[in-house]
C-alpha cells in the first residue's frame, strides 16, 4: 500500500513517486534480513545508515508540506526529524562494532 508513502517523496525527484516508495521499502526489508546474519551485519548496518540519510529529504519534505495542516499532524511531521539522527548514529555504531568469528 504505497499511496501514503508516495506523498512523502519530494516532487523534485525525477520519475514516479511509487518507484522511490517501492525501492526504499525493498531496501528496508533486505537490510533487515541482512542484519540478522552475522556475516553481513556490518555491511547491512552501513546500508541502514545510508538509507536513513537517503530518506531524510522525504522527512524534510513532509514537514514542509504539512506546515498548514492541523497542529497534531504538524507535530508528527516535525517530530520525525530529530529521530533520524539517533537512527543514523545507531546504525553506524552497529557497523563499527567489532565482530568475533566463532
């Protein structure tokens, strides 16, 4: 059900918004599975950090686009912005964590 997410895609990106919705969703699922396997955890964590950075413009766009909505929706849009930073930090911390080979 990509429709609600399509509205988060900045209009300045080329192509159809649904493309970006599906690609980011596929990336999220793939990264989640790769995080479960110890041999791919480091690369998956770096990919997660990159994905969090890549979708941040969509969060900024949402905050801008929702600026005229009711206060509760504005708080959701603006409240998402600072949460991206700890997610990026967390992914980088996981990526940098030394791995043991058993």
